[in-house]
């Protein structure tokens, strides 16, 4: 695991390139605290910061081939490197290290850009190919490892984080304020967009070739949702068990301490159970316990760890201490994300990663189970919406049942009021046409609210931006005639998983130099899940049906019967009470720390007042604004913009 950077500029000399690359790697030292490496010539070079995991002593990067005319840096892990190495040795390749990165180098020698289709793992790779006078960069299939780039008329830079690109070229700090509406809707930006007008994300499953001052991006993998309806359930169970066990087993290769995140939920319990089956000894499991019972799953995790015979580490966190440390934590989260990122579960993820790093360097997680196996309650909600539109008479539409529930919520207090407000939103969105209802259901700030919140200038900026191509693809998926669950899971995999969940896990873990491996995001397991009928994922109102069934023999009875519990913090109450003063300083100060000219301050004040009074729960909306304001403040201090 590392952080990688690169610079391609025909006008730059070697000595200057080395200095620029040095600034770039210094900016991402946290991604690789163990070593630094650089290779440069007139015209640019590549460099890295290394977190030593495989071949600790000999795997220093960049690595060169036998002829010394092809060089590579890699962030991530290639899990099938041993079998690939055997084939390459048989073809006459000579290896200097035991590292997986060198395997990718020789595979590129053998197969060129076709090599990425043979790699099984998580990776961001850069190859400086003097032989063919080109530079090649690539990003893994599902986007577990980040890679950003900027192409400026013959001068090209790339790196694992945005801050490394800005370290090379400070002018790249120019902000794209037209991204604000998209961020407020979802809490993140779809690839390839960023909050910086000249910086993009290399799309997952793609590679790019820089040659003759030209830059060309091509896909090497795309997940296909083509259901195989001929197999019976028993065959699916056998295939899932075999693929899942292999996905876990190949992720146990490590020359440094390795553990498993164990929350007590379905996905992490399955990963821990299969790690035990795959022979991980000792099986070290880590969970975080909260002193506030509604947020604590430590008892469930402890029970599963005892069943598996694991050496269990329970890391206790005080909800009160988390609240008190939030201003400092928010500053760190914004720093490591480089741009506004609105998922508040980044808060506990940041702390869990910090605490786990005290014991291990590599850890397995259960990310991916919800997206690939129908685990989100929203899927059940959308199925309900289909029935709602079909069964209830027209007079119970938008102004019927939603209005009744809204009236009831107005005369209640406390938790019941919040539950009724959520129910009202469900009914209201369910009465809408599918596409419109789905967009509004997923939006944190809906379209009507955005029209009141943002100034005409902010709305104009979004409309002048080029339409996001991925957003158009997602609209086509939703409008297709495939079954609803298949469409929803594909949309989440292409957007929420890639641009929210994986961003959160990568940035918060690498902030503490912790490598996270996700067996449920193995691409072969993903392909298997994408070919399964939806009836094997959601059955009888229960999500992840087949995943639970295949793992049931290996976990304690009752493990999969507990209701799904999100990984979050009591943000609603924090923003009403303990953090209210900080929120006011950032969002209501004179002037507000929000980007100037973009917001209608009266709407911001109204949202804050309703939340403080307990009239409505606006915690997610306020959190997005708070993160945006904090980022804007940091940006102005750091870059003077």
C-alpha cells in the first residue's frame, strides 16, 4: 500500500522534476510512512510513498525491468501475484524482489495495456515506458484505490490525492463552485468530477495512455448485470461459498500484522468467519464499543469472536468524547479528503482506523455486502413504492396519505415526530413517478430546497457545467425494463459505493497508514453477484438472503436475525446541543464561512432554527453545509483563494 505520484512535461529537466515529485510525495506522507522512492528523467518521472506490507525489505519502489527501460509504482495489492509470477518466470522473466508490484511490471512487459485485465486486487498503477515512449496509469475495477489527474496542454500530473497535484502546480487549486448542487444532493461528487476545475478522477476500471502530448482513457472492465436464471439455489450456494472463501483467502497474504474489523453486523461477521475457515492464525478481530447503548454493537461482536476463537480487541469510545473532539476531527477529515465529503460515518471510521492501527497494519472489512446482495432498507422502500402506486387509489396520492402523516407529525413531539416525518417522505416519494421519486428519496437536499437555498449565481454555475456522463448512464439504468432490485443495486455500485463508501474507507484508513482489504468487493465475487436473480438477494422482505444462508453454518445462531444497524453517531443531538455554537459560527457568522455568493442566508437560518427547536431533523443537511464551510475555510487559509 502506497501513495503514488507522477509528472509528464517535455519542458522540465530531471533536477526540476525530482524537486516537484518530492513536493508531491511529501504531501501524502501519511499514505506511506515507511519509505520514499523517485525515478526521474528530463521530461518528468514517477514517485511514491510506501507502506510496507509485502516483501518489506526488498519491495522498494519504483521498480524497473531487467532492461531498465520500464518503471512502475503501485498503490494497492495484487492478490494473484504468486500465480502470475510463476507464469512469468516460465516465460523467462527475471525478478529482483518478492513484491506484487514487480509482477505487474513484468506482466505489462508481456501483455502491454491488456495486463490490467489479469490483475486481481485493488490498485492504482503508473508505468513509465521508455521503450514505447508512453506513460500508462490505471485504476482497479471497482475504484478501491484513488487516482487523480490534470491534463494541461502538454503538462500532465497525477497522484493518489488531490493535495499532491496541487503541491506540484498550485494553480490547480482553482475551485469549481458549480459542483456545489451535486454535492448537496448526494454528499459526494460522481466520478470523474472533483471540486477543482482542472482536476479529475480516473474512472474505476479504466487505464489512460499519455504519449506524444496526447491523453487517452479506455475501459478494461465493466460489470455486466446479466442474470443467469437457469441455475438452482443449491448451485448458487456452492458457487458463492467457493468464490467467497477464495476472495478471503487471497487477502490474507501479508508480511505484517493483519486483523479483521468485526462490528457484529452481517458482513463483517461473514468475513471473520471465512477468514477463520481460510486458516488465519491468530484470528485478531477488532470492534469499537460505544458507551451509549443505541450505538453499541460490541456485545454482538464479542459473541461472534468467542464462537470463532478469535483474539478479540474491543476499543471503547465515549460518545461524549467523540462530540467534544469533533471540531478537531472534522478538520482532519476535511484535510484528508481534500474536498467536501458529506458522509458523517467518516467520523467513527476515522477513530476506528486510528485505534486499529495501534495493533495491525492490514485489516479486512465487510464493505460491499449491502450493495451486491440487496442489504439496504431503501431497496425494500422502493419495492413498497411500486406497490403503493399500484394499490392505493389516486386520492391517496401526493396530497392524500403524505398530507395526513404530515399533519400528524405537526402535533407530536420528540422521536415520534421524527418517525412520522420520515414516513411522510416515504409516502410522498412513493407517490411520484419512479425516476423522480428515486431522485428525491436519495437526495439529502431535494430540488425544491435547493431552489430556496442557492443563489441564482450558484444555480447558473451548475447549469453551465458539462453534464456528468455517469449521471446520464444512471438515469438510463433506472429507466430500463430490468427488475427493480437489479437496477437499484447497479446504480448504487456505480455511484454510492464507488464515490462515497470507498472514498470514506480509503481516506480515513490511509490517514492513519492502515491498509483495508475488502473481500466482498473481489471482482469475481462481484461478477457472480451481478449474475444472480434478485430473488436470491431479497426474499420475504429480508435482504442478503443467500449471503446469510451460505454463511449460517459458520457463525453463532441468531447472528443474522438482528435488525440492520447503521455505522453512525448521534449527529442530530450533537448539532442541536453540544455543537450548536460551532455550527452557528460557521453557518451564521458575519460573514458565513460558506462560499460567498452561493447561498441564501435566510434559508440557512431557517433550517438551523427548525433543527434547534426540534421541529424537524435537518442533521444531514446541516452536516453537508458544515463540511463545505470547513473546507472553504481550510482552502482559503492554505491556498489564499
